[in-house]
């Protein structure tokens, strides 16, 4: 059983709710679950052409989506950060004493063998247990 579980949430995929269910099964009494979404800001070259308020508005809309996604999940703390997804998840694990990550992963395609998926990066670099869930469909 784990005391501090991180569930990275991709808000455009439904597997995050299943990952939260699994995290609850793995959670020790008195433990905590954090639902983390990493907002990837537009590339700096694109950011030049965007209105700063539009980026801030999109970030806040994402925060609301995350909070809505976990509102019925007792004891789950939603956290939204900005950064590169794989690297930010690993940094969050290291900085917050996470002892388990429960995350979904899509079926790997050819490009994942060359570039590596987010789940693959987390499995390779996180200094804790990582449970990877696949969609059942």
C-alpha cells in the first residue's frame, strides 16, 4: 500500500477515472491521492502571436475541467501545473515525495518506439512504483 499516490490526468481521455479507482485500491489508510494535469503551454514561437489573456484563459478553463473531473472523488486533490508532460510528472514525483504513480497509457504506435510515450518516460525515470493501465476497449 502507498501513502502518496499521483494520478496524472489527460483530460481528453477517459482512463483517468479508472486510474483514480485503482489508486484508491492501492492507497494506505491516511494516504493521499493527487490528480495532476500538466498544461503544455504553446511553443514560444507560437506564443509570440497569442494574446497573453487567451493563454491565461485557456489555463483557467483547464483548471475548471480538472476540478470538475475529480469533484466526485473523495479525498482527491486536483493540481494543475504548466510544463512538459513527462518531465513535469517526474519532477512532481521527486519534489513531493510520491511513492506511487497510477497512470493510463494508450496502445503504443510506431512513433512511440522512437520518441517514447509519456508513460514510458515516467516508468523509466520515476524513483517510485509506477502502475500503467491500458484502456480495455
